């Protein structure tokens, strides 16, 4: 995040999956609301930011991928 663009956490979840820790945050800054997903693995942090306007499409994509992977079992 760029200097001067502080954000506020609205909601947060912490997930432990295998050897990874994921932080899923709903945040808000002066530009609007967004979801930030951060992965902490082996002392490295990676982050993905999804604007609130794209969240529904993102969730639909995850559901589609999840249902397709269930078919392979």
C-alpha cells in the first residue's frame, strides 16, 4: 500500500491451512472498500487486493473452481 493511504479493518479472519497462515480482511480507505488476502509462509508475505466491486465475481469464481474440483474426486 502506498504511503498516505491508511486503511481501516472492518472485518478479519485468520486461517491456518497446512504450513500457511492466511489473513482475509475487509478494509476501507479513502478510495473505498476492498478485500485484502495476505499469505504468510516461510516468513514471506504475499498480498492480493480485490476491490469490493469485484468481490461477487471473485467469490463466484472460487465456487465454480471448488465445484469442478469436487467432480474430480
